């Protein structure tokens, strides 16, 4: 059994790791930390987990966590993970970091997140950007920078067009118009998550400058814009990608389909849809569903992707990465249909 | 024009007073206070009010407010209103208090709200409980204790059965099972109003001991129990009243209908429904819709009432009371259909 | 492997059987019928099931189904099941009927459902009412009448008080005020399920005479009233039980807790909560969560139960029964935490 | 008093006309038709309208309607309006058609709506496209083609950039990504409006070829793409316009603001927002709220518009047009703040 530790187990990302790892046949959760709830039974704080977990939240030092586990998930805020990683790696703990701290190059990170990167060996660590379908090298990594929720859905939506066209160079520009369930904003109540503010509404925010666009640009190497909104739903991110191709770059609906099929062949969590994907089909699962439509007499292709932000967009993908790191089938513990209706 | 002041104009109750008074042909809003937003334009803080109000939030003393207005609405938390009332009444300002401070007898208030009543003339003030349909004496009052949202819907649901039966004494016991939109919990974000906690959920709370039951008992003088829930809606309180009648007290569906019709004759905001009332029909309005059904071979009658908690359950009823205090038709400024769909 | 057949696999109940049985380690789905979708791949009609099921919907005769399966689930409308049961039982197929056809005594059924019971051996068949926690004899049954969704939550809420008090006879009367997610109304669009009619609303219906009350009375043998509502949620039924005890029948909060603990000892899907149960904790699961509160100076106890109407209130409980019929642990295939948030 | 007739008064558009005209001080509703509900009291079919309207639904001939009214609103399906218009105009009735039948040029209409235009005088009629802010000539029109809901929000969002730049020609291409409340799909239940299909979801549809794009292209004369989605809300359309400007066409946030202010000066229902507009601010109102953000180092400007699809996107705008046709202030009957929260 793989012994797993979760640092930051009281937020939505940490709790989703607990929920999913409890169903994983090869994993045993050995430690979950929370400063706020230290000493409390996890299932008392989160009654939906009763009677599945007997552990209490702990607040132990990083050294001890490294000793008690085979893999450590960091479900802590941006800026905190870089405090833990050097200590964990010093003890050769394998680490999957769900924060942004190891996703970008140092200077890019510092520019975007407006803070200094405190890990002086940051660039040496060879962290792998854990977008599993695009980075098979996660299997050999000791440190995974698990992608942001928006970038996961956005990059997977267009990667075959951007990277998979044999002729190459077809895509000129992409605009991602994403809509996210509010769980992406975390477990802490805020004006944004206040029910009367969100119900019967849809809220655009950071419409030209959301931090996640940096990951999209890094991975796609094409002109990218990104506009996020929150929608009155708990989970899920549907992304509408408006893809503009170079003039005189004819491509048909069938050719696009062929491109996607080839690109995602063997990727078990990628589902190409005959029509357009439905958010509800991926609820609670690690799937990324994709559909597309070529606009007639136009340079535009519309691609829709749908993910569960807490699973494929977070904790599920982290486990998918863990599976590969430990030589397991990527589906282990994640292979079940979504909650419909 | 009646000059109106609103003390506490940044919460949902205060803002609903503003929204409604802006449409009132006989009223001019002359002052709105908020400590938090002092000096800010009301329509900057609340963009839906642009360009209807030019005022800024003020933080002025009670004396000044009394001088600048004909009527003062107190939309402040329980426990604060009793600080304002003595000063306002000393200047002969007419007052409608939307808090609980003047609804109950002093000792009852202190027992239920677990605080001392600071107004030493509390009992002398002759405040009138402003459940308009049951208390025509609001027309002569200088101080109105505007009812709680739950009591409004609950009491109106069963008053005809409890008070309007000529034979009298028929009702033995009432259980109110109420469901409230979350706006009743206020404008401040909390765990309760956190979207992921409330959506796809329904939350019972204080199921045997909610403070509002005291008002129901005071008005109905019958054995009353009350269990509230919050539902994933912004506005509205549907109340399901389970009314138990004394054995051998036969009453038919038609007789009940007769009783309700007689009791609410001429009450313009009471709508008796042929079937069961729909919450959406009262959205944004001062109506209280009522329907009922006699259970066969049973001592139970089910009565359903539906109100908008912020209007008939709060600010609308306050204005209805104001209308009567100033000799206007009770419908003035409140006579429009609900927002359907 | 147990070979399972599902007759009526295109509605919510049938699809939930598919979803859950796909995760059951001891079951193989061998046939799923649908007249409407005959010949179509199940996962084409229901894309959330891709790639978990390769089968097509069939429309085969009952004899063939009996031959190809070890257990048949009937997820058909009331009135249809009684056409299948005689044929299936004639071939000694074990049957779990999720309709109402075998829940009540013949004459009661005919009175309530306003149709004749066509199975002339109805009373001889020894069907067992499959409320698993109260009927251990399901283990020996060949024909299970799986309970209605409302009765499951309602009966489990109060059974310990009604049946588990050693002194006996304490409960005088129960009023169930239930709120159901709209999935209980089925997959077919209707005015009731029309989004603008249900969102921001809560709809009481059949407030004195819903058919499910007959099951509650049958199981509880006490004076029972029942009022259902639909709420703007997809899944879940929270039931607020207002329990009235005989005068002079003192019972404390602690004694009630003791009674519930004793009654449900060893029942793995019953979770007694310290506070009040939350619907979201049971989402997607077979749990029934229960909390209660003794009203002071009153004859009333409030008990809240929360179930997922499609799981414990339908397909999950059917599988729980199947587990017992086949000598498996009741948790097999159903033992996972709910989808929170 | 202006006597108004509504043909097709049982759908959402017709009912919204009734709701709004009831509050209009200069209008009396004299006839409302519905074949389905002929002879029924309008307020029996739509209880939220009680006691505001005494009329019954009628099914009278067009001639009679023309005689009994000063203005006729057509709230009928596309394809039906062209049956009524010739008859109404033959009697010199003024007509506001809320369907698509008179919005586009004949051949464009026939191509897009895939039906023949039956009014042989269609092109002679000089119908005016009733996007009030852009077409002051509605004041002199006898036949208004009231715009579609999506085009209203979309065109208003970008018109100042496309038409109001003195230098001209700046905008190269626009992609509208719109999200609509489900009331836009009408009062009739469908799979799309089925609560379990829409709640916790967001549904893209006709992502490259929605019929409304033709109106946008007609009005904007620039390269336009359009992708609609339905969201789990009753009312409202927020549109995110991704506007691409020609290279070397520098424009700052301040210059954009200046352009919008100038363009919409004196247009009372256009509200320019300091930040981004909120859908809830326009709920139930005729306002179109607009906000925008210039993306740095990019050719993209993001403009967000928010309207209530049934008011500014339909019946409210129709009344705004009626006001101008009859020489009234455009605000008459429409000048009230939105329902917040």
C-alpha cells in the first residue's frame, strides 16, 4: 500500500483528495494536516466522511510527514508550498504540489504572483507540470506541479489543434471563455460565494488578466487570451475555446475529429463527444469531455471542454499523476461514472 | 411628500426599503445612514439603484434625523433599535422598527433575546405590533414594532382558523414548518449562505427553539411549534402550517374557505388561492398568498402561505404600516404584480 | 459474478441501478431493456456511462431475461411491474421490484393506486417490503417490494421511537413534512420540473393525500400524516418528522439518542448525527443520516432524516437488498462517501 | 390612454408585456389573445397577475383587434407574425412584432429561418429594427421589428466601438460568448429546461450557427461570431464580447470609456459601470449595463453587457419603442430599479 500524506486537508482540494484516496485500492491515508482543526476527528469536521476515516487532523512537522509517507500532496495556498517542498525533498519524499508554486519559471512566477520565490533551488528541482495527458514524464518525476483548474480544461481543449497538426502552425490565436463552479473559490465564505450574490447570476472577473493564463501560454506557445466567470453551480468548469486558424488553413469537421482522436489515443480520461459535452457527465469524475464545431465560412473553430474542477482540475489529476509515479494504471481509484442526474 | 429616513440602509432590509420607497409616489427619502459606507454614494455601493438615488450614506445623530424626517425606519440589528427609539420618540418622530426590540413584552424579550432591554420606558411606549391585517390600530400608532418574517407568514396562515371561527376554540395545536430563502440571513457572507453549502441542499436549524416562535404564540394564543429551514432560493418564505383541530370539531373545505374569505375581506394584500400558493407569485411583492386543504378522516388541516420575506415579511409591510399611519391607501407604492417567471 | 437484468433502464431509477451496479465488484450487468431506445448503445443515450458499459438497450421477452440473469430489477412504472412478476417468478427468477405494485396489501393497493391488481397470485407471493434495516427477512426473499423514496426517509426517521421504545406506545401521532429533489419526478420534462417554475421556489403538492402515506402507515402502525414538497435541487429528500408523544411520557434528548443507537446498532447505512443532518452529506450515497431534537415543555420531538432519493430511496436500497439476498455484506458496491461539496 | 392589444399573451414574452403594461400610467390593456386559454381569466391562468387584470383571454380576429386598440404587440412564434401583420397594417394598426419575421431582409430571413416569407409586401412595409438606442427612427414607425434577446445585449455591448470611433474602422472582429437564463427558451417544458438537466450545469448550443447572429451582422457590419449557452438562471443574458481591434490601432481604457459615454449620452437605459456589470442589477428591468476592460499588450478588448432577456431583450424594449412611437418619454412605465437581491 502506498502511504499518502495530505498537507492542508481542510479545504476543498484537500478534502477531495481524502474522498478519492479513500476509494483507491492501493493507497492508505496516513496523515492529514490542518492547523485550524488540529486534534479533531476528520469525520467530525466533515460528516460526509464518516465512518470512512478514523484519523484526526494533525499539525506535525514536515520531517515527520516525510518519514510516515511515500507521497505527500500539498493542498496549501500559493506561497506556502515553497516552504514545504525543500524540506520534503531533502528527505527524498515524493511530492505533488497542487498550488501554483512550481508551475511556472521562477521569474514568470514572481511577476504573476507578485511575490518572491523562496526556494532557492526552485529551478534545479526538475518539477514536472502535471498535465498528465501531455506530460508522460510525470512517471519519472519526484516533484509534480499539478496544473490549475482553468488551465487543465483550456489546454486539453485545444492541444490537439495547436500541437497535433502534422502540417503545424495552423492556430493563430485562442480565446478561452471559461465558466467555473464556485467551489473553485474555496471553502471560505466570501462576497463572491454568498448565495444571493451568485444565484440567478453569472459573474465575470479578471477578464483580461487572470493568473492562470500564464500556464496556458507556457503550454500552448500560441497567442492566448482568457476570460473566466463564476456560475451558480458547485462544481465544474466548461470552457468555450474560440480558436482562430490562419487564413488559407482549411480544415474540416472530420479532419478536426481525426486530429483529436489521434492525439488522445489511449488517454483514458479524455472522452471525445459526438455532440457537445455536458458538465453533468463529468460531475465527481476525472474525465475531460470534449466536443467541437467548425464554423462555416470563418476562421473560427469552437471547442468545448468540460471537467470537474476539483477532480480533473485538481485532486483527481493529482492522483492520476501519483498512479503513474508509482507504476499503476492511471485509472486506479478514479474509474467510475459521474453522478447523473 | 412624506420625508422618510432609514437608519441602517446597507443591509437587505434597509436596501429593500430604499427600493420600494423610490417607487412610492408620496414619499421622498431624505436620509439613509450607514456607518460602514458613510460618505459613499448609495448607488455606488448598490449599483442597481443607479440613477434613482443621488444621496450618500450618512452617519448623523438621531436628533438630526428626527428633524429631517416625518418617519424613521429602523433597519438595525436586534438590540440596537432600543438605543434609537427613546431619542427619536423624545423628538416626537414616528418610528417603524424592523428589529425585534419592541415586539414582545419586556420580560419575554429579555428571556428570548438573552439581553436586557435598555429602554426604561419600553412598556409605556404603546408600540403596536405591525402585522397590518390583524392590527388596524397601526393607523394611530407612533411606534410600530414590525413583525419578524417567519411570524408574518405563519400568523397570517392560520389567524382565520384560530381567531375567526365563530364557534371558537376549534384549533388545538399548530406546527409551522417554514422554509426561507437565504436573504433572510442577511447581506453578510457566512457558512450558511456559502453557495456550495446551500445549493442542492435544504438546511433545518433551531428546529425546536427559534426566537420567532414567541411572536407566533403572542398573536395566536394557541399551542404553537415552529421549525424553520433555509432553502436554496434568494427570497421567499413558504410556510406549511399543520393545524390540528379538536376532536368532534367537524369543518369542511368549504367552511374553511368561507372562514378565510370573511376574515380577510377587504385586506388587499391577502390573496386566497384556489389551489396551493406559489412562492414565485409573490416574488418582489407585498402579497401573502394562502391555500389550504382539509385532510380526510383526520384532525389535520394543511395551510400553505407564501410571502416575500423582504417585502411582506419586512420592508413592504413596514411601508404598508406607514401608509396607514399617514392616512394613505395601504396599497400606495406597493401595488404591482410579482416577477414571474 | 451475479448476473443482473434491469427492466426499464432509461429512467432515473434504472440509470442509477446501472451507475451503481457498474461499481459493484460481484455483479455483471447482462441485460438492460428500453422500448424507446431499443438497439441503441446505452452509453450513446447516456454519455456519462461511457466507456463503462458496452451493452445496447434491448427489448426482449421476460422469459429470455429470466434465463440470462440471476436477479431482475424492475424499474418500470406502477402498474407495469405486475405484468412482469408472474412471468419472472414462473421461471424462478429472483425479482426486486422498485415500483409500488407489491408494497401494499391487494385491496389497499387497489384503493390507493386506483387500478386493479392483475397478478392473481399477488398475496401468495410473499413479497417482502424491502426497507432493509427493518426487514432482515429480505435475505430469504425471492420477491422484494422496494420501498418508495418518501417512505424510506420517513419510516427510518421515526421507527426507533415508534417501535424501539421498551415501554412502548409512546408516540401518539407523526406528521412528516418532506422536501424532495426534483429527480423524484422522473426524467421526463413536465411543468413541475420546468426550470423557471422550480428555481427560486418550493412547491407543496398532494399535501394531505400523497399515495406514499399508505406505506408509512403500514410500517409504523401509528397515526401518520404526510405533506410533500419539491425543492430546487436535483437529488435528496430531507424529511422533518414532527413526532407527538403521549402526555406524561417524559423522554429526554439523551434517552432518545440511546433509543436510536440501540435500534440501529450494526446497521451500516444509518448514521446518527450529533447535530442535524445535511442533505449534501448523503449525495450519491446509500446513507440515511438522522438527527433529532426534543422540544422543551412540549409533546413534540423533531427528527430530521436525509437520504438521496435515487440511492437509499430507490436503486441503492435495491442493491443493498440484493446483497443480502445473495449472502453478501450489505455494503458491497455501496460503500463510498458522498460528493461534497 | 393608449389602448394596447397583445396577440399571444400566454407565453413568457406576452406575460411580461402584461406585467409591464399594467404598471404603465398611459396604457390600458384592452385585449389579450390565447387560443389555448380562450375564455379563461388571465389571472386564473397566471395567479401572479391577480387582481391586476380582469380580462379573459380571447381568440378574436385580427380585424377586431385592430379596431379595439391603438397598438398591437405580436408575441407569437416566428412564422406566425407575418400572417397577422398584413391584416393589421391594412387597418392601419400600429404594430410591434416581437418575433423575427420583420427583422431581416426577405432573402436573408428565408435563408436563416428556412421558410418562405408569406407577406408579399414585406420589403415595402418599412419596418424599423427596434433596437431603440441605435434607431431613433422608431419614433416615426408604424411597424417595429423588435430585436432578438441575444442581439440586443450583443449589439449594444460593442456598437460604440464599432460605430462610435471617429477614426472609424478600428474593430476587426468580434466574438460574442453569451449566457442566457432559461426563460429565453419559453414557457413550454423541454429537455433543455428540465431542472435536473440544467441545474449545476451550463449548456452550449448552436455554437457556430445560432440564427441571431444574422441580426448582429446586419447591425454591426463587422466580422461577427456568436456562441450561446444556457445557464441555470431564470432571467438574464450576460454577454462577454471579445473585441479584436486592428493592429496599430492603440486605444486606452480611458479612451474606450470616453467613446461609450459619448455614444450613449442621453440614452437613459444604458448604464456604464465602473467595474463589470452584474446580471442581478438588471433583473426585472429595461436597463442594459455595460463594463469593459482593455487587455494589456493585446489586440483584445473585453466588453460585458447584462440585460434581462424578457425586458430589455424583449417586452421592455417593445414598450420603450411604443413610448417613442406615441411621443412619450422612453422611460414611461419602465423606470424602476431591479430586484436585488
